[in-house]
C-alpha cells in the first residue's frame, strides 16, 4: 500500500543488509574492548539500529534520546530540541551515536557537544545516510552507510510528517504526496 507513493527506490533492502554488515565489522573492530553506549536518536534510528545491533559482536549498552530538528515538513528549521534525554550517565563512557541521516549537521553536532560537555570519554557517529551537500555545521560522521545527494527521502526510519518510517527500504516520494495532503 505504501509502495504506491514511492517514485523510486534509493537504497533497497539488500543494499541495507550489505551496508549494515560492513558497518558492523568496522564498529566491532573499533569498539570490541570499550563497552560503549550505543545511543540511538529517536525516532528515525529505530529500524537501522535494530539491524545494526544484531551485527555488533561485543558488550555494549543501549540507550535512546529523542531530539527534534524538523518540526514537520521537508526543510530543517535549524531549531534543535531535546524531547527525551538518555537515562544512563555518560561521564567516562565511549558513546556511539546512531542516526538515520545527517543533513545540515545541526542535530548531531548539538548532541555530540552536549555529550562531550557531560564528560563522555569519546563520541563517534554512525549514520545510515549522509547528505554532505546539506551541511551548515562542520561535521564528518565516523561511519557512513551511504552518501546521498541533497534530496528528501523516506523509509527505513525516515518520515514525511511522521509517515513512511515503516517502509523496509529508502525511497523518494512522488511529487503529488507533498502537494495533495488529505
Ligand atoms: P540535520 O540536523 O539537518 O542534520 O537533520 C538531521 C535530521 O533531519 C535527521 O535525523 C532526520 O530526522 C531529518 N532529515 C534529514 N534529511 C531527511 C530526509 O531526507 N528525510 C527525512 N528526514 C530527514
Ligand atoms: Mg525526522
């Protein structure tokens, strides 16, 4: 049913599996002796983080934070707000931030700076997708699933006005979805 709103598939389910396996190997190599906090940024991280956790072969703690930057629509407002903070103390801990996508870099930069301010031993970032052309804040993620052009995508955690997060792949919406809202 959701498929009918999709113009084209950008990252297929098979692509996602391959990306996640590679990231799992890289992260396991770097973190196996660090007992990190793998910190997901809700809600977009959920499908990606669920897949990633299964291929991380070492002890880790799972935590979540809910931070919003877009308040609906397809343009970032530049306003970053913490809606739910993480429960675990981060002082002295290695934190691996898990994001669905990095665009302007504002969200991830704000959260990284906050965690470092709170005394995290290190903060690194894994993102399923990166849109380097969208950058306003200087920020280079440590682990990147796929770099993509500056286009608006949905699925596998990414929403358009809270919809389409449950698509099992990443795709581009048909034009009419933006122009004809129920
Ligand atoms: P940034 O602060 O501009 O880097 O925005 C990052 C956040 O914006 C992501 O966590 C997403 O929630 C949202 N976002 C950025 N690009 C897209 C997109 O193409 N589709 C859906 N959400 C997006
Ligand atoms: Mg979003």
